[in-house]
C-alpha cells in the first residue's frame, strides 16, 4: 500500500524531462523593415553573436532592439540586460510594451563572472535575448561566447565602442550606429553572415521622445524664480 | 489522570518585554486600538485593567507603552511554549489564546513526585521570564478554571480541588454571558452553589451544555483533548571518521542526505526553498551555509547543483568533521494545473528556476534584479529593482497612464556641460515629494546635444541644468 | 507690455471636499490681488462655497461667477464620459444650475451625486454657459472625444466652449493638440482655464494630503493619484500670458461679460399661502395680533404694551417681515392645536407681537428687552426666532411643515462640519503615515485646556516624531486644515421655506437621515445672503412640563396649562434659594445649584440673570463676583454716565448679556449699529477662528474719546474677549427663565406630577432616573416599584395620595410593544400567575425573564430568585389551544436557591432598572460597618467648616469645567444626598487611579463652606469599589 502511494507521489516528477519544441528559425526580424531589407530579410541572427558599435548612448540604440524585446517578452522569453551602463528605465520599457516580468537585470563584478553569466544565459532555453555591455573582450573570449550562443538558440547583442570596428570578431552580425540629423539612427552594416556587407540605412527614431507631436520649443521661465537658495 | 494548566495572563507582553530594556508600563490593545486587552504588572499597579478603554488607560499612565494585538503572533508564541513544555510532558494540549494543558502523570514519573515536577516547570517559566498561573486539576477544565482564577495549588487531593472550585465566584467559572446572568438572577454567587442544584433541573432550566460543563469540571463526564503535535523538521547528520578537507568530498554524503530529503518532501507533497548546512570543524566555530533556491524545489539533484556552485565560490575554511543538513521551511506543493499537463510550462519553469538559482548561487542574490515602474512623479522614484524570487506577476499599472520617458535613466543627474544644439519640448514641471525629505522641483526638457545624443535634461530650483536620461 | 486681463472660470474651493485646498474667501482675495477681472467658483456639483466667496468679493471689482463642475455617471452612446463646467449667465441660469445639482444630489447618497446624460437632455439649461473639459488621450480615443463634444454642442450651441488648461504635466502637449483639433472639428472657440485647486502654490502639500485622504492611502503610496506639480493655483496674469494664446485669454473675458448673475440679487420670496385672499399681509398680521391681545389681556392691554405693539408692527411693516411672523405663527398655531408645547426664543421672539401671537409666553411687561435687537433696520437682515418644541413631538411639527409647503419648498439648512483639532491631526497623521495607535495615544494625552504648553510642544514631547522638520510640516498642515469643511450635515432644525421651488433658489441634497433633505448653505450663508430660516428645535423640558401639566389637570379634574401657573410665587423662589433644583430646567447643574443660594433669586428677572450668569462667558469675564457683591449691597454701583447707566442698570452695572456688550460698544465707544453687529459676529466666531483684535483699537480709542478712563476701556475689552462665543443673549435667557420658573413651580407645588413628568421624558436633563427617584423620595413622594398588575408603560400617579408608580419603561431591555400587550390584556382582577401572564400577553421568554429580573411579579412567588427559577425551562411555547388552567399552577420551589438578601435585591434592582427602591447601597455598607468615620451628605450640612472629614459615595459625576483651571469636580451620592468633592490638579495627578476608575470613592478632606454651599476639598482618595462589586453604577464623566 505505502509503496503504491510512494509511487503515486513520485509522479510529481512525471513532468520532468520534457524539452521545449525547438523552432529552428535562424533569425528574428528586427521589426524595422528597412533594416531587415538590408540584412537580407532575416534580422537578428539566433544562435550567434551580434554586435552594435556606438560611442554615446541616447541615439536610439535601445529602440533598435525594442520590437524584438516586445515580441520575446510577450512570448514568455526572458530578456537579460548584463552590465548596462545606465538604468534601464522601467516606466519607459513598460510603456513601450515590454513585459517587465520577463526582464532580468544582472550586474557582475569580475570578468570571469561576466563571461560565465553570459554563457549560462545563452545556453538556457528560457532565454530569448541577452543584451550585454562588456568591458573589453579578448578574441578568445568572444569565440567562447560564440560557442555558447550556438549552444542555445538565442539572440545575443553585445554593445561595444566604435573603435572595435577595426578588430576582427567572430560575431555573425556587426552594426555600426551613429546619430542622424533628425533624431534618426544611421546604421552601417559592417558584417553579416553569408553575404557581403557595407549596407547603410537610416531609421526614423523621433518617436522615441514623442517629438512628432511637439511644436517649436517654447521655454518658459523657471518656475521658482525668487525662491533660489 | 491529573492535569497541569498554565495560564499566561499576558503572554504577548512577556514576549515583548523580554526584548525591551526599559520596564515601563506596557499594554496590548485590540486591533482597533480602543480597548486594553492585556496589561503588564507595572500597568496594573497603576490601575490599568484588561477591558479598560485606552483613553482611560492613558489618562492613568500618560507615557504608557502601547502594542497592538497580533493574533497570529500570539498563536505562534503560544505554540513556542508548547515546544519547551514538550520536553517535560508527553501529552500537551494548546488552549488558545493563552493556555497550555499538560498531563501530569509523565511529569510526575520523570521528576519523582508532584512538588518536584511543579518546581521544575516554575523554574523553566522563570528562566524564560514568563508569567504563568499554574494549577493542578483532576480534569482539564478544573485545572483551567483554577489556573485562570489564580487559585492553583500543588496538590493532587481531589476533595481539596473541588472545594477550591466550589468557592470560585460564578464570574470566574467561564460560563457564557447568558448563563452567567441567569445563574446570578437565581441568586447564585459561587460555582459550589451551582454544583448543589439538582442536575436534571439544571439541564432542563438552564441548558444541557451548562450541566455538561459542570460535569466536565467535576469529572463525571469525559472531556477528550486533542494532543498537540510538534512541528515537522527535517534534520540529517553525517559524522566523518576522517576529516574531509575538500568540498568535493562533502558531495557524496550530501547526495545521500538530499536523496532522503527528496523522499521526505515527496511523501509530504511539499517543497522547500531554503536549506541550512552546518559544517562542524575540530578547532573552529561551525560554518553555517544557507542555500536558497529561487522557487519551491524538491529534487535532490537541483539542491546538489546549487551546493556544488556554492562550494566553488566558497571553499572550506577548515576540515569538516560533521555535517548537518536541516530544513525548517516547508511549502505546500501546488496542484499542477491542467495547462501544465498539456503544455510545457512546467519544464520551462524548471529551466527558469534552474538558471536563476544557478546565477544567484554564484553571483549572489542581489546581483540579479527585476525592474518595475513605481507610482511616483519623481523620476528617480518612478522605478524599483527587486531581487528575483519566485515567478510573481504583480498587478499591472495602466500603461497608458505612464508618462513618456527615456529608456535610459542616469544613476544620478549629471551636470549639463554644453548648451544643447536643439530644444524640443518642455517644460514639464515636476514638483513633489515634500513629505519624505526628497523634495524635487524641476522643469524637464528634451534636448539634442552636439554629439547627436537625445537627452532628458532638467533645470531645478537652484537654477542648475542637468542631464537625467538618454533617449536610447 | 502689461499683463492681459483674465477671468478664471474653473476653480475648486474646499467645498469640493478633499480636493480643493483653499477657502472660497482665500481664492476671492487672491483673485483680487492678482487683478483678475472675474472669478468663477465651480465646485463639484455644488454651490456651497458661493456665499462665502461672494461675501469676500462684495466690495471688490472682481466679479464673482456662480458655476459648478460636473462629471456624468454615464456617457452618450459612443462618446467619452462628459466632464464640464456650467456657469450661470443670469438668475434664470442660476435656477437651472441649482435644479440640475439638485437632481444629481437627490439621486445619490449623502455626500455624492449621480447625473446621467439623459438629465442634461431633459433639464432646461439654456441660460447656462458650458465649458467642456475634453478627455485626456489616455482616457478616450479621438472619435469618442469628438462624439462627446458634438453631443454637448447639440445641447449648448452656441454657449459651448472648449476649456484648455496648462498644468505643465506630462502629456499636456498631446492634450493641447487634441483641444486644437476638436476646436477645429467642432468650430468651437477655446477658452483658457486654470483648473484651479488652490489660491497659492504654497498649498500644494495640503492639496497632496487631501488627495491622499480622498484615496485613503498614505502619501508615500499615493503615487499618480497626486498631481505632478503645484501648478493648479491662481497664477499671475503675466505667467498666463506666456502659457496661453491671446485669443484663449480674451475668450475668458467674453464669457465673464455674459455671466451677469450676482448672488446678492437673490431675494427671498415669501410663501404667500398664509394670507387669506382678501387680506394684506400687514392687515392680517395686525388682525391676528389684535385677537391675541384680547386673549392675553382680557382686562385690556396696558398702554405701554399698546405703544410697543404699534412700534413693532410699524417696523415689521417697514421691513416687509409680515410673512416671517405669519409663518412662525402658523407653525406655533399648529403645535398648539395638537397640544404640543412650544416656546419661542431669539431676538425677535420676546416681543409684544410675539406674545400676542402666542409664539412666546414671556410677557413684555415683565422683562425689558433691547428693542434694537428685535429687528435692526441698519443691518438689513432677517429677524431671528427659534421655537423649541417638546422633544418627543417635534417630528410632528417637521412633518407638518413638509405637508404644508411640500418637499419642493421646504428643506433644512445645512451645517458645515469642519475640521477640528482632533480630526485634523488624525487625518494629516494618516496621510503622513504615522502609526495610528501613536496618534490616538497622542490625542488622548493632549490636554487641550493647557494653553501654557501648546499642543505642538505636547506632540514633540509625545515622541510622535523626533524630526523637527517633519513636525513643522505636520503643524503647518494641521493648522491650515483646521476649519476646512469636511462635509455638509443637517442643521438641528433650521428650515428654509420658499414661495417657488426651493431648488431654484439653492440646491437641495440628501441628508444622512432618511427622508430629510438639506440645502447646500448653512445658517451663516443664509444670513449673508439675507435669506430667512425658521428654527424648529427640540427641548426635552417642554415634554416633561406638558406631561406634568396633564397629570395636574387629571388631579384637578380640569385643564391646567402654563398660563394657569401664578406668577412670582414666593414658595417657589424660596425653594430655589435653597439650591433645591434637581430636575428644574437650566438651573439643575452643580454650578447652578451652587449659585442659587448666592444669588437668591426672588423675581422673574433674577432668574433671567441666573440663567445667563452661570456661563463660561460671564465666569471668564469675571462678572459673577462683582454682580453678587452689588446685589447684596456690599459694593456701590456707579455709572460713568447716563448712557451707560441705561445699558447696565438692570444688571447693576455689570454686563451679563450679549446685547449689553453690543450696546456698550455703541454708547461707550461710538460703534455704529452695523459695526456693533460685526463685533457680535466676531465674538460668536471667536472661539473657533475669529479674531477680535481689529476691534480693540477702535473700542479703546472710542472710549477714551468719550472720556472713559483707559482702565475701564481695557476692562471692557477683556470682558468682551472673555465673553467670546459664550455670551448669552438676554432674549434667550428670558425665554429660558420662564421655563425655569414653570418647572420650579411644578416641583414645589406638585412634586409627584413633576417627577413623574420628568421620568416619563427620559433621557433628558442632568440626572439619571435613579437620582430623580431619590430626590422625589426626599420630597415626600412615595415611589412604588414596577408591577405587572399595576404598572403602565409610562410612570403613573396612583390613588388620592398621588403615589408614583414606576412604569414598565424603567425595566432595561423590555420592549414597548410587549409592555403594551401586557397592559392591554391585563384582566380586571390582574394576572394570577406567570403562566397566565405569559399566555394572555403573548410574552416570550426574554420578556418574562426581564420582568422576573425586575421583580415585577411580586404576587406570583416567594421571591425574585424563585420567580426566576419558575420561568426557566419554559422556553417552548405551549400549544396554542392547549387548555391551560391557571388554577393548577404548582408552586415550583427549588430549595437549593438562597433567599435574596437586601444587598442582593439592591444589586438586582440596579441591574434591571438602574435604581432601587430598597435602601441605598451606602446605607447597607454603613450598617455593615464599612464606612466608619464617614459623614453623610446630610451630616455635612451641619458640620463646621475647616475641619477634616471623611466621606464616601457612589461616583455619579466627574467634571473638569474649562472655566476652572485644572480642577476636577466629583459628585458622590449617598443615602442622604449628594456630596460635592473638589480635587485640585496636583491631588488629581498624584491619585489618578482612584479618581478616574473608582465607582465607590472614599475621600479624606477638609470641609469648606460658603453660605449654604458645602464642598469637600479632597486630600486622600481611596477606591472602595470592591465593596459594591457587581453593582452597576453609571457616572457622567467629563461632559
């Protein structure tokens, strides 16, 4: 009797062992038709590294990934932000439709931890996207990451400075980002897998500050004149 | 059978006073804060009584200490008393909210006679700085009534006990209010006078329950008690003949112990999220490792993986001579929902827990954080980061209500060092937070810098300009 | 470039409760300061703030516009929820606005409103201007917004405007873009508004606190409920110029020009119902007065009264007040027709005309009243008459008013419930997230009388917060919140009656009481707008007097009314001079009882003074002792001049009445009547929030100019301050004194009827039934216990000896209906057994137990214990038709039950009736030797002053009057009477425990004596409550 019961109890484990059904799309659309066109209609590669090279934040670099973040978090995939330079601002992300339940922010101390974390995240089936801001990466390390990315089938975007453009990288996709004149984002495709590179395009990004709505600025005098201390 | 009853007239107060240094008058008030329900001896000395209005109590003792009643806490403290009493007596009954009943037979045997047993308990109470009124009775109810009236004595003489009970005023006999009023209207003042009434008439004219109560006091009617059970606690110890010098060597005995834990958890249909591992060393204080999983867990393998990671991070300080694994926290396992049976959520859930537990084990729990918007107009307060724990879905704020904000917020505002190339919008005025000392008075603008960066800048009341965010 | 002109059309005052953060007058003053052209007060579905704003703007160039803000509870199909402001363009538009508010308020529970879009379609609103507040982007889509605008446009075209405001909050630009788009689509002009919630930005913290309270959350968690900034204030025009296009600003002026309604133009239209068709109001009033004269003065009206009547009628006619007097006469006549006793008071009540009309019983011959207070021509304000009715029958009068004028035309005035220190502290503390238990502790601990250490310091002492910055914030907020309106409640009895629908004069809303409606204005508002109200009040003593008079009539075998009571009866005054006044109207309190032997009233006018002098005003103004010294000839009376003699002569040179203070300001300091009246109002408001200092200089300089010395001037000012809000008008005192005399006369000459009437009108007055019964027995009234075979529900007088038989109402918990059945089915020979009683009267077990507990079935069993035993066990009702022979009733004895002792009977009597007719518990204790060395109340009277004494008694009262610094007065009751104990603050502090908790108190002290008044100055107090264990004693504490 008790043995039978035991067996029944052990059934708590029957749900173990499933594997998620692998959908083996090689890439995720970026959500920007113009850019997808430049990338041969595929977008962000999965199971591979991508790099975004830029020198200063605030040019639309996060908006570039926003459509992907929205899609993945809504599908229940986790988006990791690893060592971002500033605070990913929750009210803005939420307003943009990113499900914050699926977003995890990680800060690591040592270099070893950074790589180890990135690797672990990339290998997990729960991950959809890892955005990482590395200090500096040796080529050997990048290769190790490439292997980790291949083990999972996730999108991994590394944000690095433009000076790394000259360095060789095993990343499957390398984009150079620059601010345009009308708050747009200029993209230069430095490398893409399986095809020639060098394409350029510009994405309209003024909506990220609702600028379409605004008229000419009218700056009103400071509210607290006379109460200065 | 003989029963010992401990009545704690102000258990919660004793508990609080033990951890307080000043010995001023202290009372417990009911939830609404209107009435005093317990008063400590100091307070009673100054005229405060249970049942008094708080208003009156404060007029009596202006600097009265006041604590709000917490029934959960009270129940927990009462159970704590059962826990130590359990060492002396095998058969214990909890009588919430303020009493514990123990069968004296075992005590008597253990301590060789009633007076010794009585003294032992008295000492134990003293050690714990607890006030309890004790009484012995030949029935549970007799013991209880005597204890509550403070008339308990160390005697097993049934005749004596019944005489004491007989002299007890009606009000102290614990009848319900209606019965009490009726008995008083019959001119009866003591419990003894009620004993004298013809039993059949008592049942007919008052109520069968009243008679039953009298008989339970006297011992002519059975009064079965539900014994208290000590709480579950998983504990396994491994002692090593040869000291173990490397963590690796601990994994093998741990595997067995965790296996037993898994079996225990499966049997109880429970999970846990917290293990305590105590490593004993020969010449050193033992090391205590607390392992937390990111969610309820029962699999030995999962625990072992976390331990392995932990040992990688934290090598042994000294050779280990003994190992104790204990678990006190148990979580009832949720019945798997129908969807889990069909889909693969459970599997992904487990994968998620595995990953997060793994990361936390190595990086520390604080390294992983989850973000959420907070309802506050001050930008630096409009978000929060919390430790990643079990999958929870907090109530969603209305996204439409959220203001337009940049995706990047700076750790702290940075002085604006250049005149922007272009201004786009503003001012948006934020003024608030006067109540917590973090007052903010700012005008926010959107501006583009010469570098092309789109910045969220503000001018504050001190007329300084700052960058607070980037439209990334 | 000069700042543009501007009219603010969207402004909440604090009458939008928990939203607006400024008083109407603050907004008004600020608008004037900023040079606004006009200011609309637009509270949420309310015009409650209008009169106050109007009073502040009356003499200013800023025009006040009356309006109201609305949010509908439903939306037209496909449209966003409409939110808008309506402004009254004219008197008609104002009436329409009031009607709409009334509809919304009457449909919802007290304090809320509910308006549907259909209401807007069915109400005439063609004389109102509508400002639409379009929904935010986050609340409604463009189509719904447009649909809403189109719907409003259909209703209001061309009187619709789109309101735009600039709050500088996030999302503002989108909203402005929407406003422009809607304006374009609808071809509708846009008007600038400030969405004002406060007069100054400094109020932002308070506004935040109010918002947090409205959402019932601490500020910490109020989050987005709070506004993002403090821009919703009355902004300088220069700022507005930078924020709004010129056209939008100009539009505010265009609208302001079109809104011509002015609250001051509201005129009360009297109900015409009361005047017969062929009569003029004046003629009819004269006729009624003449008829009354014949009734009042059958021997002919004295010449002086004739002159007075002529003078009064002329003035009434001149002011067109005939309808007011006719209305009151009508109500009083109704009450008289139903035998409801009533008595008018107030400035106009004690006039010759009112005496003739039967509104008052105060004969103008007997009291000289200040004619100026009758009706003041200068003040252009309605006369003031309050009428008291028997408290148990006032409802009949109220229902009569509703019947006579219909609910559309009669409603109660509101009372604005305002923040007081306690509620303000509690609410601010809640918003700031302080621990509620600490706050309560703090509130209990604060000694509000302790002016020396203000409560701010006390709070710091109480460690609520150690942070002085938080403490400062807390105080500022609490101080600002003090006096803010919290909600509208109903006035105790002030009716407003109108000629047309009342809702066109002022909005009507629901009161908490079912079937009661209140208007949105309180009595001050009505006064400032010159509107009339009739006060219909309740007075317990009138019930008691009526009942006593009925018993006397029964005894005499003929009707005996108040008019039949002989005047100036010496025996009655002799009784009062002894301080024998328990149960007598107004003079039964301990302070009055102490005063009576000192003042020794011997005339009606002495009673008028007695009523007025034992008040905080005269006591604090130190008028009592000079008056007594002068009355007893110990001090000479002199007057600086004849004018002052004229004012003060009847009170021996000491101002005692409010009227005298006013009049003094006029004759001694040269105040005009209008100024004097302002002073009166400031005095009335002084204790809450008024300020008398503006009058000080004028008063003192005026008096110096007129040759009074500075000392006298300063003393008068101090007296005025002392009077504060507590001054008692002579006209009220005169009305009250009449009832004092009447009740005292009844007590003196018909004590049984007196106590019976009093006991039948309980609860009322100062004393418990137990105390009244003891006093009755001391006055040789025989009191009999309740008995199922003799008692009625009410207490009755039995037999030729007029013995007072307690009624069944004395039994706690017994219902009136059970008692009625008991009386109704009682056989002529009485019930023979408990079984018969239960059966015939259909009583249930509970009723039976209550009767047995009260020992009200003495005929059926040996004693109350046995009676009760027999009842128990019979809970199952006997079958309905089961033959039951009362004769086979078996005495169902139980030998184990004790026979009740006297003590047990006493305890049981107290438990069931709150009194006993057995010996007093103290007599028992004394007999048992517990109170050795204690003197009785009776013995104290003959004990020498200054010697140490011991007394003991049941504690029946603890009082700490605000007029006596820190002294506690304890009243002890023993078998011979009451003992007055005085406990000084220091003694009280040291012996808090017995003082505050004892039910039976033993006092060692020193006897003090002043004439016939005896006190024990307490030294040592001891609690003897254990001696009376279960005896329920109730004490009136700290009222």
